[in-house]
């Protein structure tokens, strides 16, 4: 994995760059999509899977995955679930509100190296779709560079599904296999019911060609990996994104340590072979 | 860069001269113990201290430190103007710990705030004259130091040998006036002080070499000592707060009374504290005391050693004193692992 390059020694890596909320869109009852722009007019220069530290002045700073593919127009997107002080303050922001951004930080999905020419399988659980979306958009933007593209998406209920327009687009596309399931259906739901692992055997994964990118809650990885083993996918062909409390983003504060690894430097995207024996990882 | 000699009167005069020109902090009496405080008079300086309650870490990574100022309108500015400082009388194990902090904070993503404080700090080290009860610095290779200071003071009989290693050290020593060069007899006695320190600073004995700790820990993850010892842990974090080799911190915003501007501060934090590994939504990645307790000894003996090349324990024994439950001693824990193989 390639970590973000270090700025010169004189720079204060804790100093956020001013940014502005361009727009916000409610995705579910608790998840909000924000479109942001750096006030410098510069590009964020991120890769899919990386994260930024977002400051809401007065509320604090929190690590958030970037959910858009690298763009040329200086805009980027994040999804924030309303769970704490900073995320609640973010939800209350209006368009035009000033924020601070540090980053991008951490490792990214190997969209340019390992994944090129291979089949790509995305396994998204709940809000895990947000970080994966940056890679999904990247792959679909360069569709000819990859083999079969499969997207598996599981949420607890139909109402928790995000990006409904995009889900509809993926299910229409001939060059994408899209499967989704919910743990608990409601009256409106006509699709699959059950946890996401039930989709894995239905996806027709070719273990010799596929690279699997999984993102979801810690418990999901335990079961998804077992279901991937069942169709002969090996550890080195699985990438996971691990959440920890990345307070500083630069390997100093100690909060995001996973045994000897740092989620902010060695992750958040890990090759599963590198963490399968790391006790605190999954 | 020279080696000089000065008697106790000359030392006092020199310290008074330094106090006039600099912000000098050194070990002083507080109750029945010692602390680093700003020196008002040479008479307050206690170079015969055994160990201070807090290490000089508090000057380079303050317990609370403003990183930046912000306005709610989205303006951010770094707070980077620390007061220059002379740390006077720093024991070798604390010099070793500062060298670890230098490695940790100034290389790979350098920390501008640490760097600014460190660049403005001169270190006058002092060889140990009285050992504390729980010290094991000699087991950690930190009973004496060969570098990482500007000046090194060593008491030989009734006089001090003072060695300058840097231009900053030369400049500080210049205010002592004309000093005699250290004679061969004094230098010989200094060698003996260093040899004696290897015995003096070994009140507790580690039954392995520090460089063996990563391999020892590699096979001890499920050792019963983690559960046995951590049952008595209050998760108070005292062991990490007093540790010269614990650098973890939390960052919080404080909004001012005007509600339009504020400061972002970092404060000491520690992996023994209950919520250290809690993420948004409340999940705690180290919920059990056993997991937090074990993490501290793994970070010190294995993780930082593998990443940065140092074992993050210099054998000062402060954690042993600070721990109410008597479970914090790295010597006891690592020896239990050695025995339990």
C-alpha cells in the first residue's frame, strides 16, 4: 500500500485547510452526503479508500472516508452518520459553512496495480458502501481496465440503503452484476432477505481472477471471509478497510493502533493476508 | 566542545548566571519527593535527586498544549512559539527517553509542535548520584548516556566534571566564566562513576535483554499474567502519565466564551484508560482491562521496537511508584513471561 507522501518538515501537519460545504443530501434517517470544496481551489489528490480529518470549528475533528472518486474539479464527497458530537455538528451545517480538512491520509484500494485486468467484487455492509463507492466510481470511470464487476450490498433494512439512484443504475447496467439483501424486510421490499454472506455464493466469483474489496462493520468481516474461503478466494485477494479512532492521522497519537499496525499509516485499507494473524484486527 | 571542571561554588554561580539569562528548569524538592520546576535560585536545584515524580517529558509534550487557534468562520492558525528552555540536571534514563521522543516525533511525518519545543530546549544532563528504590535503568541500557545532551555533569568527589557536546552547550558553559580543563584523575573518576551506575541503577533485575523482548512477547499473547495482573487494574492511567516513554495524546476543541473562536488542544492520553480505543458509535476495540494492560507492554517491548528501533522503557521505575495496585512494573511482567516460557 502507498501511504500519502510527507510534506516538508516545516509544515504543521495538524493545521487544517479551509474548506466549504457545497451541498448536503440526506441519504437515510442518519446518513448525510456532503459535497465539499477546498477553499484554495486545489484538488484533494486522494485515492479511493483514503480518509480525511474533518473539522467542524467549535465541535472538533473526526476521521471520515472519502466516498467520491478522485475528481478534476476540486470537489469531493463524504458520508457522515450522525453518532457523535462532530458528526451531529456536521449534519447541522448549511451549504456555505466553513470546515477544515486535513489529508488525505492512509492507504488506498489498489485500483491502479493489483486490480487492473482482474474481476472486481465489492462487498459493502451498511455505511461500508461509502468508502467502497470511491473505488466503485473509479472502476466504473475506467470500466475497460477491469474484468467482471460485481457489487454485493447488504443493509439491516431497506430504509438504510444509501445512494438509491446509483443502486438502480448499477442494477440496470449490463457491465455490472449488482446483488443486494436486507437483514429484515418491510412491506415494500421484494428482494433478497438475509445477511450479506448469502450473496457471496450467488455471485459466481472466479477465485483465479477476482479481487475482493470488503467494507463494513467488524463482525461482517468474520463471516464474509469465511464465505469467500468457501468459494476458494485466498487471503491475498481480499482487501478490507478497518475503522479505528484515527485522531491525528499521522501515526503519533496512538489511538488507532491495531497491535503493532497503525490504521492511519498502514491502513485503513489492508490486504487480508497482512492482518489475518494480527489478533486485534478483526 | 570541551571537558571542564567546576567546584560546587562555581556550579552555583554558573546556575545563578543561567537563571538570569534563561528559563531554567531543574529538579527541586516537593514534599518528600522531587519535581522538575522552574528554578528561582541555584539553592533550589537538587542534583542529588533520586527520581522526579514526572519526567521532563512535560516540557516537550506538555500535559495540555494548544496546537492551533480557530474561528467558527473557518480560519485556522498554528500556535508555534514555545519559550526557549534549559533543562538542568536531567538523569541519563530521561535523556534516553527524550532521544526516543525525538525519533518518534521528528521523523516520518514530523510533529511541528514537538519540533519547535525541542529545538528551543537545551539539555544539561547529570549522572545519577542517588538511585531510587525501583530503578532498573541499567537493565534497559540507560544508566549512563553517551549522547542526546548538550552538557553532561558528573559529580566526582567534591567537584563536577562538565562535558560539552554541542555549540549550545558551549554557549551555556561560557557564562560559567573561565574554567579549568578536567584533569586525567577527574576523568578517571568519572569513568568509575559510570561503572558504578551500572550497579547502582539495577535495584530491580530484568531477566532478559531488552532486545529479546519482541521475541518473548511474540509467544506470550495468551500468557496468564495479563489476566492475573490486570484484575487489580483501576484503569486510572497513572502508569502512562508518569512514563517518559508514553507519548499518546488526545485532541479536543475548546470554544471560547465569545462562541466565535477557540483553541484546539492536545492532552496526554493513555492506552490504559477505558475509552482510549472507542470509536464513533461507541464500539470499544479494547474493552477488557486485560487487553488494555497487555497493549501497554506490547507497545513498549515490541511494537515501537519493531517500528522505531527502541524499547519504550528506560527503567526509571516511576510507574512502579505511581501504580496504586502494584501491577505496573515492567520488570515483574517481563520476568513473569521469561519464567512462564
